[in-house]
């Protein structure tokens, strides 16, 4: 089984690719949390994967929350691997994830990083089509190599040397994430059609459609799924995102995949 958390499709595409080559089922972490599902049954010798993005050089809060509520007994005796997708630099994200699992007495056997197109439009401009194609081509090649490592139950550990070096900076950067979850800067332009997609996909449930427009209330994950996946690009974050474009994985959300 492969658990994934995604906002714009990078982690979902990785989960789908691995699933196609391993015949493993995939499961949305967001849906598990919404359904209050934290117990799972696995077949003997079933490998278990967790695929998640890098947020401010660390793990998303929703991912940490999911890990914390898992029943450790369900995972005993299974080969467990992690895949972290990132756009700029991952910092100590895998090291942070290993620590989170360890706090719940779940042992991780291996962890891997995969660089994919950037989607944090508050800071970055959307990648060009050529850059998206280039990054995804390299990412899929790396994922195929990772699948080989999974099949032989390869072992590694995190934090590694590089992660240890950047650990102090990673901790400082990730603290900013906790302070940056306010939603008061989100706004919507007049071209919004009130389709409700943003409300439907928000993992934190802080978006509600009122008078045919989205309204934000509460602390969000900063996944920017609402902003990037809006069909009309009507959602903005202050004025920062007006000219930064949008990124959604070109294939991840296609129903035919």
C-alpha cells in the first residue's frame, strides 16, 4: 500500500507510477484523515510506502498528524519506505519524517528524495513547460530506480551527512512554516465562478463557499492546492501571486490514469 499527500499532483503522480509497476494500491492521506481512518490491514510481506512533499524544509503538518495517529502494531514486520518530493531544496525533510515515525514506534527502512516541479507560487514563479518536462523526465527515471531499491528491500537511514549539516537551518526554516499558516491574505478575483473545487480539495477544511465565492477561515496547510488548481486562476495570495503563474501536474488528476 502506498499512502500519499498531494496538493498539485506531484506526489500523486509518483504514487501512481509506483503502483503501476508494483500492483500496490494507493491511498490518500487527506481522505484517511477526513474518514478518521488510522487502522489498516496489510497482507503478509506487503511493502508500505509514504509519499509526501517538502514544506519549508520539513514535513507538512497534516502528514505529521497522520503519522501520530497511526496504530504502530499494524506496521510491525513490514518493509516501510518514504519518498519526499521537493522543488528547491529538501533540507532535512526525511530526517524530520524519520523522527516523527520513530516517536510513534514505527521503524522506517529506507527514504528517498525526488526533485519535481516547484508549486509554491507565493515564493516562486511557475516553471516553464520545458522545465516541467525536464524535471518530470528525470523524476520518473529516479522513481524507476527507487522501485528497484524497494523491490530488494534496500536499507538506508536519515538524517544523512548532508541533512545533519543543514539541520540547524532546516529547523529555523521550518519554524517559519508554523507562523505562516494564516489565511487572511487569500483573496478571490471577479472571474471566480463559484465552482467549489477549492472547498472540495482543501485538506484543512478552512475554505467555504459563501455567496458563490470562497471564504477562508482558520489555519491552512499552505499546500496552495486551492490557488494552483483553480480553473480560472481566480485565487490569489495578496498581490504576490498575480504574476507568478500556476503549476498543476499535467497528468496526475486525469481519471484515465
